[in-house]
C-alpha cells in the first residue's frame, strides 16, 4: 500500500487530533465504591455517627461500610446522632482532613452505594432503600 505525502500528513494530523481527547478520557478519574471495615473510619465530625446496615430492611449493623474514592478523596456516608432522615457525606483527603461535609436529606443508615460513569453520580442507599444522590464533583475533589 502506498501513501502520498499529503495522505501521510493527514493521518498524522488526525492521529494527533484524536490522541489528546483519548488521553483525557483515560486520565479522567472515576468515583469507585469500596467496602471497608466499619471501624476503619477517619475521625467522625461532631454530631455524626457511623451506621452501616446489612441491608435496606435489616436494622443490624454490618461489619462493612460502602465508601467512595474519587480523585484522591475518600467519602463516608455518616448518620446524624439525632437520627434525622439525612446522610452526611464527609470527604477526607489522604491525611484524614475533612475537605467537604454535605448534608443530603432523604435517607439514613447507609447499606450500599453505586457509582455511575454515565451521569457521574453516586447513589447512597439507606434504610427502606431510600437513597440520596451526589455528583462526583461534590465529593470534595479538585
């Protein structure tokens, strides 16, 4: 197969034009849900508590909690000591400094979480399968 100089140049330009967007996609951080021991939490802010359940209709504590890692930040879904129907999404940097603390009304007592690359959100599931949704960008990352 023979290429002319103009065809080779066009292929090089096309390759360069595609390389930058593809590199950006590959480097784009993804929010990942991991399950960690319930007692491995960083310092809990005042007024909050760790409450991770075994399931949506099981009021027994689980030995594991779903946490989200995103862009070097780890987010825990805590419950409020006054038992309000809200979750506190508390995000920590690598030194366990709080970088965000956002109240999300609508659910309490986390048992599961899912992350969507399509709409770049995390859904935290609580008691009775009620849930709250958070954009990845709200999880305290840069």
